[in-house]
């Protein structure tokens, strides 16, 4: 985690440094051009947007541009240090060493992300505040509504916009997005003339017609991401100032500039300056900004034209884009080593540790090309690399020992479960063999049949009146009945014993089942422990490999 963060921070720092010169140079050229006569506020506004996109996007493009692929052999073998290795270490391919602490660029990056998060949260609060202002504002009176409707018809406004008054604001403002509204302070109409009200409403309608609510939202998001980027901050200031000047030009094209300047001064006198919401489009935010706008309105040499000079902007944009492309493809001020750039993209993807006894432990989609005993094989950038150093192998065995112990415990539990299964099978066979002997059952059936025959014969003789023969048959019948009773008692005893034996075997099977369930739970717990140990072992093995390769570069 720390290693990845440090690598990412290094990439961010390198992209910012590598694009700093070209960004500063481009903005400086844009500032010089914007000072020339003939550049309207609308043209400068588009130029600042182009510069903002260049300043914010150039570092991203610099980080994403593909680098030249590093040359490497298919298989690199690392061994113990030698003199040759030390002498060739200057040109040998190195792997980044693991870092246990955050580097300075990583700390700066974390602080930057924290500050950006705070700014993004402020934007969300500003959006919620603007929506609440719009929903709680009241409708304007009839006269104001009529004036507003006439101005909307005269302005190039293609959006459905409404006029509302609110006691929660101190300055006129436009609130977007899908259904924008122009908000006026509650007592505003009573303190200004109808002409002054028209000038203020024209200014706010110009914001609505230009979709400035959406452009401000995009600008604030870029400023939040580049919260500490000086060019982003500066260009954001220029955008905000020229945005207001464009809307001032809309008003100055209809009313006299000096009259509108007097109107702004009057509004500033009757309304206090207050910090605006992050996403509102207020009439003005700072007193210095108001003074600059009044000064520009009173400048007799300036034409108040709210149009973009496409020719000037196109020529300037083409030149700056060519300059920016050349800067991105030119030499880097801060170059990342091939190892840093690779580690941030791929890193070590698979590891196979083969022990002296032939057993092995693998991580990731490990496909071994060598698989020798006493080696650590790993895959980096689709290349198989091998470490044969005994000390490194011993450290790897120590790292893997807890996981291998868990594997042995699982194997032992599996053997126990196999033995319990065999015992349950034997008990089942014994249960199937417990039954009443077939010979005894056959004798009992034969004897029962004889009794029935003698009973029938006895009834026949009694009917014919042959008492002597009948008495003999009765004696035989009594003997047979006695014999039958004895056999029934014996079979009952056998059945009782068989039932007891089956009950005992059933209890043993139930105990074996409980033992198997317990072993299953133990195996499940061991499986979870193995997952944890596998993640730990893989991380420590990668750290071990990086440390070893850093101190033992491969021979040329």
C-alpha cells in the first residue's frame, strides 16, 4: 500500500514538474496577447478557459503518455552478490525497493487530496444552499414581473427563467441550473429607480443566457481538483472577473456605460459586501472587483462588445496547442526510472517457491518456465525471473512456514475424516448383518402349519365320535403347541438382542457424525486462516524479492 502510494505520488509529481514550464509559458503568452487592444472580455474569457484546460489537463496527459518499452530478456537469473554484479550495477535493470514509510511527495499528495475533498464538500453545500434559496424565495410583484418579462423577450434567453425576491441575500444573483431564477433582495426595488432595476436585471439575465451557472460549476470542480495549483487558481480569478465584464458589456450595449457605472456604485453603497456562495452568480463579490469594473466601464477607448473574436481566438489557440504538444513530447525535467513506472502499472504478478524436497508454494497465476528445486521464481512484466540464492530461499521458507503448517493441519484433519468415514461404513455393514436366523424362521413356519393340520383333524374326529383317536391327537397337539411356544420365546429373545445391537451401532454412528461435523468446522476455520496467511506471505515475498533484486542486480 505504501509502495503503491509512493509510486503514484512520484508519477503525479513528475507530471506536474514536466508540464510546469510549458504551462507557465503558455499562460504568459496568453496574458500578453490579452493586453492588446481589440480583445473583448468575451474573447479573453474563452482564452482563459483554454488556458485552464491546458494547465489542468497537461499533467494528466503527461502521466498517461506511453513511455518507451524497456529491453529485457525473457528469463533473468539473480544469484548472490559478485564483483561483476557490483561493477555492472550501473547499467543493470533494477527493481524498486519496498518502502516502509511515506515519501514527501506521497505526504503532499495526501494533503492535496484532503484539501480537494474539502473543496468538493463546499461545492455540494453551495449547491444545496442555492437550491434552498430558490425554493424559499417569493414571487416578485406585478410591476417587477412585467419588467422582467419584457427584458427576457428582448434578451437572447432561450431558457425558462423566473424572477423571485428573497430576504436571505444582500446582492442580486442568478441561481441555475435546469430551471434558473434571478433573485433580488426583498427591499431592492424600493431603493432603485426603474432604469437602475432594468440595468441590474439585464446583467443577471446575461448570466442566464450565457449558461454561466453551468460554467461556474465546471470551473469550481477544476479548481477543487487543482486546489494548490497556482495557475489554476490564477486562471480561475481571471475567468470570474471577465465573466462579469461580459455581462457588463451586455448592459453597456443598451444603456450608457457611465449610467450603469453609477448604478453599480449605488448598489454597492446600499448593499453590504458579503462572501458569495460557491455556485451562485452574484452581482459582485469584492469591493476591488467593483472598482475595476467601474473603471473599465468609464474607459472611453474601450468598445463594449459582448462578442467573441473567432479569428483572434482560433489563431491564438492553434499556436498555444502546438506549443503545448511540443512541450509534452519534449525532454522531461523529471524522469521516472523504468522500474518506478513499471511497478506502478504491473509489478510482480506471480511467485513460485520450490523447496529442496520438491514441494512448492505458488501465488497468483504462476506459470513456471523452470521449476527447479531450491528456487524462487516470479513473473514481472510477463518475464519469468529466478532467484537461486540459499539465504533468500531460507527467508522465503520462514515466511511460508506458518502457511505450510496450516496446510499440514488441514491434511491431518482430512485423514481423520477419512478414518471416521471408514468406521461409519463398517458399522453400516454390521447393522445389515444383524437379523433373525432364517433356519429358525423356517422351523417356526413348519410347526405352525402342523398345528393347523392337527387342529383340523381333531375337529373332524370329534364330529365322527372317535374319542380315543381324538385324545391322542390332542396330546400331539399339546406337545406341538409347547414346542411352538419355546421357539417363539427364543426368536423373541433373538429379536430383542438384535434391536439392542442396532441401537448401540446407531449411537456410535451418531457420535462419529458429531466428530465429523466438528472436524468440518475446524477445517473451515483453518481455511480462513490460510487465506489471511496467504495474503501476508505473498506481500512479504514480494518485499523480499524487491530487496534481494535491488542489492543483487543480474549480470549483463
